[in-house]
C-alpha cells in the first residue's frame, strides 16, 4: 500500500503523459505508414500549436482561441506537406527526410524570432488546469482528462480509417502507394488528410501537455516529439495501435523512473527501452516483418 | 565414379503455413549442367536461396563437395507448424550467412538482375574479388596491398576480356543492354572463383537468337572455368540443349528427374508443365 | 589513364598546399579576432565530422544518427585526459579534483578521443547494425542520447565533472591546426573509400543482398564502417572541444547530428568534396555572412528594415536551407567529386560550342 501511495502520482502522470505522447505519435506513424517519411517537423508543429494558443489568447477568449489554434495547426500541417514534402514525392527518401529536418529548423527559428527567445507561458485553462485530489494524491485535472480524451480521439480516428472513404484510401495507400495511385486513389488528398489529422491530434496533445508543463520555448517540441517518435517505432512504425501502446508504455516508464529519483535518466531510459525492444523485435512490437524479395 | 559437388537432402522451406519447397532431394556432379525447371512459384528460386544461405531451411541438409554446409530441423515456432516429412532426421543447426557459402565456392546470379547500380562494369567485377583478399583494412587504406590490387585488376580485365565485356568496362553497368547485364552478372559470379555456379533464369527476357548465344556461352564457361552449373530456366530449348540432367519441381515438390529425353517423354511433367504451356 | 590520375593527384595536393599557404598568410595579415578564422576553424572541424558521416550514410548506406554522441565521447576523452594536473582541482571543484590525476600530450589525447569513440561504436554496433534503415537511425540516435545522459550523471562526476563544464585543457590558436588534422583525417577516409574496402562498402550500399552473395561479410563490413566513422567523429569532437575551449554534455544534442546531416546532404550524399564545401558554406552563413540581419539598426539608404532584429538571421538561414533542399535535391555536388579536370572539360566544352556558333 505504501509503495502504491508513493508511486500513484507518478503512475497517473505517466498515463497522462502517455496519452499526450500517443496523440503526437499517431501523426508520426500515419505519415510514416503512407510516405515512409520520418516527419521530423512534427514535434515543432506541436510547439507551434502551443504558441498559437498563447498568442491568440491575448486577443480572444480561451474557448475561441484553443479551437482556432487547433484548426490553424491543421492548416499548418497541410501547408508544411505542400511546401516541403510534395515537391519531393519522386526524390530519394533521404531528401524528404532532410526537408523535414529543414522544416523543423525553420519552425524553431521562426518561433525563436517571434518569441524573441523568451519563454512564453501557456494560459491556464479553466476546469482542466484545476487541481484535484485522487486517492490522496494532488494533481491537475488534465491528468485524468488526458487518457479519456486520448481514447475518445483514437476511437474516432480508428472509425474514420475503418469506415470512411478517405480512411479506406489511406489504408490502400499505406499498403501499396503505386497500386493505389493506379487504382485512382487521389494520393494528394490522402496525404493532405493524413497531415491534417496528425497535426490536429498533435494540437490537442499540445493543449493537454502544456496545461501541465506551462513553459513554451522554441525547442520545447524536440523531446516530446522525439519520444513520441520513439513510441511509434517501439510499437512498430506505421501501426496506429502500436504507436498508442508504445506511447503509454513510454509515458508510464518515464514517470516511474522520475519517481525513483533517476530524473537524469528519464529521457535516456526511453531509448534504452527502445533499443532492447529493437534487439529482439527489429521492427517493433507490431511492425510488419519485411523480407527481401530475391 | 564422378565427384559429387552439391547434394541436397530432404530440403524443406516453410514460411508460416506455406510450404515453398517440400522435401527436395537432388545432387549435382562435377562438370555437369543440371537444370531445375517448373512452373512459376514452384519453389525453384527459394531452393537456390536456401543453397546460398540467404534463406534458412526449415528442415534438411545441404552438402557441398561432400562436406555438410547447411542443416536445420524444425524448432521454435516451426515445431508445431511444420508440415513436411523427415521430421527428426536432422539434429544440427548449421546456418552460414551467404558470404560464407560463397567463400566455399558457390556463386550465383539473380533472377531480377542485382548489379551494383552506381558502379562501372569493371568495378562490379572487381568488387566480387574483394572476398579473396589477403589485405586488411589498414594495409588496404595505406596501399600496402598494391601488388594484390594490381593482380585483382589484371584478373578482372582478363575476365571481362574472355566474356566480351572489356570494351564497355568503364560504362556504368545500368547503361548496358539487358543481355549484357545478365552476362555481367555471370562475370561477377565467376570473379569469386566458384566451383559451382547457380544461374537463376539466365535467359529471362532474351530473344531466341540471344538465347542460342547464351546456350553456347554457358557451355563454354563450364569448360573454360572447369565449373559445375546448376540453373533455373524456363526456355525449354536452352534447357533441353544443354542440360545433362533435369529436375522438375511443382508446388515445391519434386515430380520428375532424369535426362532431357526422359523428361520430355515423362507424362507427369507434360501434364503439369509442358502440356499446359507448349511455348515455354 | 594512370598518367592523368597521377596528374590529378598532384594538382589536388598542390591545391591543398596552396590553401594552407593562403590561410597562413591570412593569419599574418588579418587580426586574429576576424570572423573569418572562426568560420575556417569551425568549418574544418565540421568538414571532418561531415565526411565521417558521409562515409556511413553516403558510402555504406547505413543511416546512422549517432554522430553527436561520438563527438561527445571524443570531446570528453580529450578534455579529461589533457587537463593539466595542476588545473584539475579548479576544474573538478565539486568532485575533489576528479579521479584522473595525470595528463597526456595533445596529440595522444586527440588519438585517444578517436579510439574511445571507435571502441564505443564497436560495442553499440553489435546489437544495432543489423537493423534496417529508419530503425537503425532511431537506435543510433537513442544511443547518442543515452551517452549524453550518462555523461551528465553526477555519480560519474569524478570523471566527467557531471553537468559542469570541463575547461582549462590545451587549445589551439592557429587555424592551421584544425586544418591540418582535418585534412589528414579526410585524406585517410578518401584513401579508405578508394581501397578495396571502400568498394565493398559501396557494394553494400547499392545492393546488400548481392554484396552478401558475392562473399562480402555484411556484419563485418558494416561494423568496420561504423567504427571507423566514429573514430573520426571522435577526433572531430576533440577538435571541437579545443575550438570551444570548454566542453559540456548538454550541447551534443540530436540537433547537432541533424545539422551535420544537413551539411552532408546539402554537399551531396556520397561526395567528399561536397561535404567539405558545404561545411564551410554552412558555418559561414549561419555564423557570419547573415549576421547583419540580426542588427535592428540596419538601413538601406534611409529605409529602416523593421523585420530585422535578433533571430531574423536564423529564419533567413533556414529558408535558404529549405530552398537548397527543395531545389537541389541531390546537393551541390551530387555524388560527384570536385575536380579540376571536370571543370576544364566543362570550360573547353563551352568554348568549343561558342566556336561552332
């Protein structure tokens, strides 16, 4: 009971962080599934979403600015794909990845320019930023809300992928890009949709994340982005359930490690976990096994 | 009594529940040209991949020059799934990587040409000589292996000369016409100093004239390089002209073996293969 | 054929010698505080690490993102081993002067920096090198992050000084020093690439299955490329430490690896001269040429450019990078090398065309 009591806050925080990572990881894994591209700029989209809330909140009430920022992030994701990735559709894979790194660089530097290098603080959102008590542990309400929001959004996403036309097209494209194109699937709209969905989810994740950790700097997207990506790889990149499970495992482990007082290693541990998994399962938990055709 | 170069015993390859090669036993003697034929998807290339170490067989044994080089038995997940026969006959797990098999003297070509695309014709062959080096990374970097390098270059030039590729040696290999690319793949395989050459559909995509040339060419290199040849082929004129013996595979299993004459008159083969596709 | 090769070699060596002479003269003429020297020093260090990364990504086809981690290992090894004994008490003030109580000469320190990085690369390579493309990338990136965390761990403070700075180790003053070390190392890498091993690396890059079928031991050669690449990354880490005069683990983030990867790709994957040229261009534009953009007091005539304020330089810089990435997809050099012969052929080609007209 004592162990449970001391570790409960960390476990709760872990589930919450895991949910936030999951929302970001989906963006990585969906883009990878379709374009075989590691979208390095995704973590920065997550950061931009936060900045948009901060800046719009000074003109608009929160209940307007948050949805506006989320929609704007979706548009940002769309624009990034059009500017940085679409022209490279036929280029070698490395080019698109470099373009992603360049985009990430650009977004960070833009943020640096706009913020003037100062840490901006996320506005407290009524209700979800309030403190509550669970089993005697104090925490913010967002901790409890995150997993619920995550699960609801994932169910929505899975339904979209399973039942809507665009979802079927997405699955077709991720299975076989060229054949899908030959069969008349509108590749560009599928890819745009993927980026928009990924960015929207990242924006929601960002709202939840920064309600907890309120400081926003231009490079703040780096670590959560990287960890969400690790989560996606962990689960087998390209697989949505894999990304979600990976994200929760990583979120929980990371916070439990912090609970043990090993904060220096909370980031590194994520990678240790990843490498151990990759050693035994070279394509992650749910990744497709690839065999080379000879 | 001729010398046995390759002997395959009860070779089975199973992927999940699919049996690609089922209890294949065959042998190739020194100096022979043996063909492996069968409809598409019969498991011919899979068998080649097992011989060269690219795939690990599920069950069975492969001997090269009388020495056991590959052996496996169903274990782990395969223990339950295994659908082949001869379970329990083999006890050892011997799984060399492809480079080890090549080192012993087995070289191959690929069905879908796999040249090193950014390299010149000359370098494609020269790289295959890398395996027979005596230098290490230090001596090679600091050019202490100049004599060996020179020898390798001379041998490469000679090989290209024999195969009629010397004129195009400085071209990028992808600029060659299809027939020459196939020939370059054979040159590359020969550069590894093989005793056994495995050709995977050497005549694929060739017209009758080119096929005729190739027939002669394969016979010639067998004699010149004192090779033993095992090949997969669909062009029946080539196969029947050149082969000493033929094995016929269908759905992973051996359905016939014998000399070209025996195969041509074998009713099972005609039903399964020749009868359905007279033009092949 | 062989004659032109020999001539090319002599011309290239002559060019390199010329560059050294020019730098030496510049050092005599210009004030030592000139930004030019900062750019040349840092550029040469980045050129070395970019070439070492190119050896992996461009020539062996291994997509590795661990470069910053190996530079960290090199930088720390050099710093820890060369801080003079009498300065150790001041540097390791929180750790009773640290546990290393000797120091080695600069050259030995630099060499050991490479050796330590190579040793760790060997160990890391064992579990990860069989992974495919993106999985390899993220695993190596992960190792770099793990190394960084370990070096910041206060339990190892006696060795690494925890998250504090390491300083007071010997540094260089002349630009010629990093130039010489980088040129030597890059020269060795070029010789490796042109050797039989280099050809085997390229075969692995072009077609792994064919390479293995032709008797090239994949595991051995990949490990070799990885270890050698890390050796030189370690040396460049040592040079970077000397350039900065201090070392701290927190600066060797994955952003650093991305930066190096950008340099490699902008220069052209598979081009050594491309990597070198793009290193200098990258460093010069990010630190020097665009600096006026950060100055809010810049006027064109009497027009005050309102956008200009600190940070604008980096925005412009990243836009330029994006433009290069999008417009020159194969980098400035592609996979070709810079050679006078080619330029001469180009020029004479142009000349001939004009004559015909």
